[in-house]
């Protein structure tokens, strides 16, 4: 493996020097007085050419750091850099973690569009972690694009305006007469033209434009946005170059494993320390008390070795006497049995109560009731948790594959007992996150271990560690009751949601009823309530948090109601999403739920899937929709089921309105990947807990979809709109499972009310 420090060295040195220059400059000291959306030059250009940054200012960032009077918001915050060199190279620094969602490519395309750059001149670099410079640096909830959309466009447009100003002064012409295209400025009347690079130094001396004066492009003017791009890191990924956290190699590095109690909450009494230290390749072994918080450092035993193999071999021989007095003794089977027992007892205090439920049910032409449940699930991304840490020169330097680096910094500082300013964090590519790497426990563990090691140390989890110490998607249990009125319309919706709590007061992480369903399920009479079980085992966000399983239950029951109404399912859905129920309208103006956008994706999905066509016996077509992560999505599944309950998925259609699509190839890949992941989850994935211990310990017991069973045809379609864009990592996941279940019902007459399907005897055919 190559020394990964060399891959960071050039950008590190450049950015560090740049920041020092800015902080030392009089102009920099005046920056807090200017508007938060102000563009500014970061340094005198010199040989560097034009260097431009921009201050943060969107509501999402403000919510993270507080109001404008806080120290964080008054700091020199930039969320990207643009550097235009004299040789016409345009370097763009991507602040957000690249976890396979393609953000490193999309960020570049957004800036290059407003800059009118030649994409062939663009070089994308990963920025290091420094929230005082970049502001929010996270990736989760499909928010990277919407958070940065306006900021990145202003950065590109501002840089172009400065280049045009430089050319206008040089040529003695009006700036409005100069056009920009493919990194070249042209004055048609005089026949003059110049590449950006030749004007970069002069542009650095131009006044920085007021962002309010910038005219951003409309969708009809895009030349780069919406095209298909190869991911900027793809050649490096496919050729095995060291981009990921697991690839980090440093001179003198040692390797660590960390073993925690298999039952959440257990502590170390003692372990066979002498035997472990005597193992071949082992350098040291010690116990950590940790902080007792699952998001930081739980108690455990660290083994330090010359290589990963030696650390893992010694780990296999580790014998720990665990104190289980405060450890979990929970079992998922007990939760399931208790939920089924209490589901029909609707709580006396509803969380939502709209209309007159009793009257609606009394006057209903048809009613339907159903109980749905789904299991705990694990993230288990391909790259197991890892982090590298090195104490030197009074600084803790780290290399981390994380989705939330800036949120990890204060936790690491707390664990290490040092100022946050003494932490230098490098961002590596992430080998899968799906929400798991929103939590920084493994980075905190690496920091705690590194304090006891006089060398760079890489903490590497095993696959079994990943399964045993995840922040799981919570299981969930739903008791529904619905009413249909005389016109065949949904008139009442009652839902008893049984979920989990860690503290007895609020829902555990990822266990709350998703807000998206509160907007998309609209009945004039609606009542929801919840019951919560106490849970010690940690839970957390999982791809399309909440929506990923709750939409399965809700949209499947919607299909049951449409059958009860005697109406066509698509017509029933269209009528339901367009119901006017003022009490259920979003109070938050930032919520962009739109009945029209929902209707449009449902209609187009039905059209593309061939809704209403005649299918052979044993075949079925199912459709469902969702509003998830600001995206409006409909999915259809066409399949056949044989006598042995083997499912052959013939075709999946997914239609999305996520605003303007930045990178069409990347968006199509995300739609296809999310659909495949959702199919995999619905068919076979579940985590079972017995006596506080996770039973599934590797992929052999957690059958993620294998290539031969993957659907051959997944057709993504996009309704391009002028609405603000959202991310693509999650919206195409939730509606797949109910569409699949509805298709199985159409093919067999059997209603799927629980996941995974393998528990009901179903499997996939090749």
C-alpha cells in the first residue's frame, strides 16, 4: 500500500498555508462583519492564480452552529475552494465525505456549471476536516446536495464574474459583451478570446462580487448539469488505489483490535493479559474503561500488534471476564410477542387526533384492520469500521472514513481530553455507510487507544465486530385500522405504532414515526399513538431512516384499503394524496411535499410499468409510492411466483422527482442501487437478539443479495423540475418493499404483512 500521507500532502500544505495567510491578513479579520453569503478571495494569487471561497449561510448550517453571534458562525467558514491555475487547471475541493453516493463528482459539476468550465479541466480533491474553515462537513439524510446547492452555484458564478471583470479591464470592453464557455472568455465584436488560466492572476485582483448581484443559471441554460459523468474517483477505485480508511499506511504503524462485551452495557473485570501479550506479533494489550457511552467508547480490551493478522489471531484467544450486571438481557422474540399482545389496545393519549374517528368508523361502508411488523436490521457496509490515529508534536492526527467528521471532532476531543484545535482529521473515501458511519464510536476508540501507543495506530474492526456492535435499525410493529366512505375514498386512518426508547422519554434513535408519513398519508379522520419498549441495545439511522420500513407497512395497508374500496389501486392513491386536510399540512415551510409532484410520479410509474395490462397466471404487478428525504418517488415491481414460493423479479420501475438531476449516470446508479438494496432487505435481512446478544455474526447468516439473484431490469425515470434538488442516496429505497408485497398479493392472493420474506417461505429465483 502506498503511504496515504503523500496523497494528502499537496492539498494539506496548500490549505494550511492558505488559511494562515487569510488569518494574518487585515481583510480576514474584517470578515465577520460581512454577510454570511459573501464570496471572498482567500489569498493573493501569485503563482496560484485565482483562489476563491465563500461563506456559509443556509438555514441548515445555521441550525447546526447557532445564530450569527456564535463563535462558530463568525469564524472563517468556507464550504469549498475553487483554485484556477495559470495552466487552466481548475481545482475544486469537495468538503463532503464521499461514501459512494457520488458527491465528489456532483459538487464539481455544480460549480463547473456556473463557472462555465470545461469539465476536462477540472480536478477534484477531497478537503480535510476543519469545520472552522468549511462549516458543516457531513453526509447523511441525502442532504449534501440541498445544503450546498446555492453556495456552490454562487462560488462558480462569483469566480466567473471576476474572470470576466479581469478580461473586460484588459480589453477595455464592457463586461456584458463577454461570454464564457468551456473555460474560455470571448469578446465576439473584437474577436478576442482567452482561457481562464491566462486571466487567473488578474482576476484575483478584481473586486469580489456581491452574491446578490450574481445571476445564476436557470434549468434551461444548463450545459453540464444533467449529463452523465464517470465518477471522478472511479479509475482509482477499480484499479485498487489506496483511497479508503482501511488502506491507510504510515511509517512505523502498528495495528489494533478492540473487543467489547457481546451484550451491550457489559464491562471488563479482567482478561488473560499475560497469555495475549505472549502471542506472536503482539506488542501490548490493555483494558479501557471508556466513557460508558455507546457513541464514544464502551469498555473493552485493546490488542496492539505488528500487523492486523497478529491482532486478530490474538483476539481469537482473548478470554474476558465480563461484568454483566448492567448488560442487556433483551430478546427480539420477546419484543415481538409482547407487541402482538398489546397491538389492539389503542393508547388513551393519541399523538395525532384529527376529525371524528368514531363517527367515521360508524358510518364506514368498509373497514379494514391489519398488523404489520419488521425486524431489526444491521448496516454492515463492505468496509468494516476502522480509523487511524497518531499522537505527535502535541497533535492528534487522524485518518477516518466517517459520514459525520465534524460531529466526531468534539467527541474525540472529549475522549482524549484535549482541545478540539489539537486534532487534525483527514477525510478518506468511505467504503459504505448507509447511516452507520454517522456515529463516530470507532474514531473515538482509535483516539483513546492511540493515547497509550507511541506510534501511528490503525484500529481495525472484524466483520463480527461490525455485526455485534452496530447501531441497528429498530424493529417496528404497526396495528392499522382504516375506513372507506360511500364514495370509495379513504375516510379514516388509525395507527398504533409500537417502537423503542432508550431513556423512557423519547423514541430511540431511528425509532420515531417518520414525519414523511405524516404528510403523505392524508385522511380527514386520522389518529396515531405509540407504545415504547425500553431498549439498551443501541439503534441509529439506517438508509432512509424510518421510511425504510414504515413505508412498507403504510403503503401495504393502503393497498388493502384500495381493495376494500373496490377501486383501482392507482386511482385510489391519486385520490388519497390529493385530499385536502388542512390539519395535516406541513407547518414547516421548508417541507416541500407536493400533492401534484406525488401524483405525477405515481402516474408516470403506472404508465411505464404498463399498469392494467394482462399478466400470465402466477404473475403480478404491484405499485407503491413515498415522500422521502424531499424526494417524491413511485416504484412498481413486476414478478412471478412459482409453486415453491420462488420469486422471479421480471422488472422494477422507479420514477423520481428530486428536482434537477446533477449527474444522470450517478443518479440512475443510486436509484438502481437503492432498489436492489431494498429488495435484498425485504427478502432476507433481519437481526435477532437473544439475551442481549446479536445472533447473526457474518454474511453467511445475514444473506445480503448475491449477484445471480439481482434483478436484471431496473428502469429509473426522472421528472426534472425547478424545485430545489435533494440527494439520491435514500429516496428510491422505501417504496420498493410495499410494491413487492403488493405484487406478490396480485400474483398469489397472499398478503405480506411481515418482513423478511424468507421467514414466510419465499426466496428469489435466478
